[in-house]
């Protein structure tokens, strides 16, 4: 719901804050006073084109700011777009500059005009000039028809929407699978080639490390043999370690009987001597077993290169290679079952389409029944709205493609004169007639609370007297359920207002401006008297105004 609109330097409005309330908000004023400027400002605020021509003569930019109370649906939309509300309210701001640029914000955060437009669909239903009329968009007609008896059709719509989503999901899977199937043979050959490479390699865990160690050994054999041979020679040659240990052991043996400590020391030297003999023997065995194998060296080098090549292609570790191999095997298994899966999805698609047709047939029957009710009720509303020669016909045809709400293409056709053929609304209906048709539709459908604010621009065009009183009553009836904002020139309609806004044109500092006033009960009576008698308020016009207000209660 709109709580307040702040307008600065917009066309003829210098600076005004306009409060709106629940119920019926009526805007009145002389022709050219600036009533439509308020509605145009609201339209610009919610995403309409922001032209530099709209900037007034009082500064270099125009500002429109609106405070809105919001419901849970709007709250969810904002949250999905990363915007937080405060106390279930939002402030939308739009600034227009002379270089044809505009800045749009919600709660101070800059947003796109597209987001504002999408948001506005949740809280304002505007009916005025043709370009704004949602009624002219035939895509909306099916929703209006379904709202005639929504309780009867809503479960069927939920069910068919679910089936439709399943059809789309199943179809996408089938399409993707068929596209994959076209590439299957080539892909399978490639997978098999890769698997053969990995299988032929027959890599073992930690094999590369072992091979690299073996390669280091084999490629350094000459150096190893030389060092080992020299070491044996250093141990065994004359005057070397082993011979010196023998001499020491022998000499100590001749004196160890004189001192137990000497005997213990020589015992340890004997052990060292024994260990030395064992070490020398091992080194000799090692030395004599050293055999240079050029074939094995080449074999190890070739194997290392092969493993490194595969790892460079598929992964840099044994674990990664094995995981990739498993993935290839899984892919191959899936490809083996692809034809079977396509058949399964095609069968599933046929079953879903069969179910869809049954459900859409039920919905079509309900819509045909609703169309009869819709036409009859709307005809009755037309009679009361001084459109007695107008008649409406609901055209229900089958779409070429399925949709989330069935196979029906619904369009409202109108005949505004006796004997005139039924034609699309946009071809023959005026703005005022469109507003009254929408008013009638809102009265007979059950979606009245769907959007909290309803704005009419031309609802009183072409009517007067008794019909105006009927229109006023109907606006009042709708405003008990939602906020209604409308411009009127007729006192019979203005008398029904819950909140009355008056606009007048004045000259201030040699500039023409539009001034806005929120009227109390006395001001409302005077404004209605003006609508009755013109600018000169008479006793008679005041009495008539009071009488109209009393009858409107």
C-alpha cells in the first residue's frame, strides 16, 4: 500500500508530500491543475520512463520518493534480491537529471529499473492510458477468468503445473541424453583409448618411487663399486684398521691377566674385531655381486618415462590416476545404458503427456463453465455502469503448445454497440471504458486482494449522474478490500472518498505550480461543492455536496 509520495520539481509540482490511506483515495481539481501529474509521478517511481522533460523549472533535477507498506509476498521478493525491509516498509526513490539519466534506490540501495518494475507488479495495479492497461495484455485474461471461481480450479491448476514441470524436466533430460547419444560413439572410442592407456600401464602403488630409486642405483654402479672396493682395501690392507685391531688385541691379551679392566677392554676390542670381520665379509660379498646391467637400466628408464607421460596427461599421483580411471569406467557404463535410458524417458514423457491431457481437459471444462458465469456477471455490471449496449465474450481456444496452466488460450472480446461484432479490447475500447471493465472484473472475481493498491485514471470518462453514483459505490466496495486511488471530475464519485486530495494551479514568483492539499471533512465538502457549481461555492452546492456525502456513507 502507498503511504506517502514525496514529489520535488516534477513538471508543475515544486515540492509536495502526499499522504494516502486505506480505502478510497480521491484526487480532484480543475482540468490542467495537475491531478494526472501525481499518477504520472507514481508511474515513474515504479519503473516508467524517466524523461528529462518531466524536470520542472525550479532546479536541475526531479525527485520522487514513495513510502510503501508491504506484505509477505513482497518481503520474499525483496529478500530474494538481497534487499531488507524495515518494519514491513520500503522507501523507493527515483531522481531524474537533465542528461536523461535516472537513479533508482530502495531503502537507499541503488537498484535497476527492471527490478523496480518487477517489484511493482506485486503492489500496484494501474489502469489508465492504454500503454499501462494490463487488461489489454491477453496473457492476463486467463487469470481473470480463473478468478471467477478460483476455489474450484486452484487444485487442478496446482496439479497440472506440477505435471508440466515434470514434462519440462523430463524433456530436458531426454534432449540432453539424445544430444549425448549423437556423440556417444566418438566419446566411447576416446574413453576406451584412455582406459587402454591406463590399463596397459598397469601402474602399482608407490611403483614410481621404487623405480626412481632403482634408476639412481643402476646409473651409479661404477661409482658404487669403486668406493666399496676402496673401502674393503682400507679395512684389510697392511697397516690398515683391521690389521691394527688384530695387533692391539694380541698385545693386550699378553697383559690382560694383570688387570680385569684391561681384560674387559680387550674383550670389547675382540667384539669389534669380530664385527669388522663380518662387515668385511658382507662388503666383499656385496662387491663380488655387483653386476652392471645396461638392459635393466634402459628398462627402468623407459618405464619411468612412460609413467611420467601418463601422469602428465591424467594426473600427478597414483591416487588421481586411479580416480580418473574409475570415472572413465563409470562413464563407459552409463554410455552402455544410454539407449535403455532414452527409451525409459520417452515412455515416461508419453505417460506424463497423457496425464497432462486428462488434467487440462478437466480445466478446460471448468473454464467453459466459468466463461458463462463471467459473461453473465460482467453483462450485469455493464448495465449498471452505463455500458448497456456493451457485451463481452470469452474466447477459449487450444494453444499450439502446452503451458503451466493448461492448453487454453483465453481472450476477452468486446462489442460496445448492438449489432457490432466481437473484437479484441485494444481495437475498440477507450481508456474510460477499459477502466470500467476492469472495475467490473475486480468486482466479480475473487483475486481482489492479490495486489494491495489499485489505481484508476479514467474511470469516470464518458459518464455522469446516476452512472457516476454507481461507479462510486463500486469503487467504495472494492476499497474495503484494498487501497484504491482514482482521479475524478464527478461529485457523485468524489463523495465516496475516505481520503480526499485536492490539486489546484497557482502562480508563485511568476511561475505556475500545482499545489496539493489533503482535505478534512469540511474541505472535502467544499471541494465537492466546487465540482457541482464551479469555483463559486453556493449555499445550494454546499447542501448538495452534504447530501451526496450522506448518501455515500
